[in-house]
C-alpha cells in the first residue's frame, strides 16, 4: 500500500507535509469526487472484506468505490499515515421510514483533532447527505456548505448530525420546486447520531458480515452507486440515474431523473463513475 498511489487515484498532487485543516479539506474533496459510495459488490456476488489490503486493492488499484466501512477506513489509513490525530467513531443512522435511529451501530466516521479543534470527517455517507468538507464538532452551529447547511446537536454525550434540506426542482415532474422526503417533518433531515467513544475497525466486523447476508437492509435491496461532482451529485440506484446540481437557483437543487436499460447501466457506470465491474451486476 502506497500513499502516492492513493494520491494518483484521487488526482491529488498538492503538498501534504503539514497535517493541517487546509490539506485535510483538499484531500477529502478529491476523495469524494474520485471514489464513489457504492455497494455493487453485493449485487455482483463478491464478498466485501473489512481489511485494509483488500479495500486498498479494490478502491485504489481496481478503481472501484466502496460503502462507508471501506471508503472511510481507507481514508482513516491515509490520514493516519500523514500524521493526523485521528480516531474512528461509530454511528447509528436515521431511518425515515421508521422515524427512529437504528438500534445497532451501522456507520463508521472519524474524528480529527487539529490545533485543539475537533472535526468530523465522513467521506462515505454518499448521496445528498454527504458533507463536502470536514465539519467542526460544535453543537448548535449552522455550517453551510455547497450541498446544504449541516449542523450537530449534542445532548447528554450523544451527538446528532442533521442537514437543512433544500427544495428540489425536477423538470420532468413539475414546474414548481418542492421539498422531497416526508412532508410535515419540516426541512430538517436527521442523518445519524454518535458518541465520541473511540472505536476499532474490529468493532465493525460483525456489521460487515451481517449487512452482506441480511435481506432486510437497504444495501441488499438496492444496488447503489453515488459520486460527488464539482457541482452536485450523480447517483445510480437500481436502474434510476439521478443527476443533481446544488443550489441551481436560490435554495433549490436541480434534479434530473432517468430510467436506464440493463445495457445503459453498465455504460453509465463506466462513463460517469469510471467503474468497470469484473462480475455481472444484477441491479
């Protein structure tokens, strides 16, 4: 495993001698625009190993993406190699359909401390709830970014991560922008909750196995591939391609939705996500 090879994978060629916030932000942005959040292995009959070497080979050498356990663990290794004060945390994601957080920890993220300030780094949540730069770990403060305004709330040692939603304008559907997700919840989208208890990658081994065999979870039900772009987001879920441009007009994201054929799925993965699969994908 070679840090320069990783930098080539994410097209990063700036200095990285200083373990500072500027370098962290630059590496982070290159990472999310080069490495898709994807669970295609599950839908290609491939086993996902939660070990650094296979993750490195898959993402860096085979130019694939990965889900949170892979993408964030790879970035954890990179930042550790560069001398950052970093630890792994575990989160419980919010399930809108259940109106509750999952009982079990099902997401991995990182805390980085720079000059006494703590930042949350999560490069592998994917979709429209993906932060575009590290967020300062501070309760109740709005932190605006291109994808929207993020915030943390702390209550009795539990931290809650949220995003202020924007309206979506979908030309194919109507002429009026509207809020997506469940009406009545307002424009706040809960994302996940976490504590600051440091975790080890081994704490996620059971989860890694469970998610690959449990038929009930979203990752088993749908093939997902999403990538952040310079302007917004590309997401392929099953046969549905969504192209999003953030803040197209004030407080509104432009959304294009296309339904693809089987042949177009493979071509789209190659052309838009730079992914060539070794095994047959069953979306």
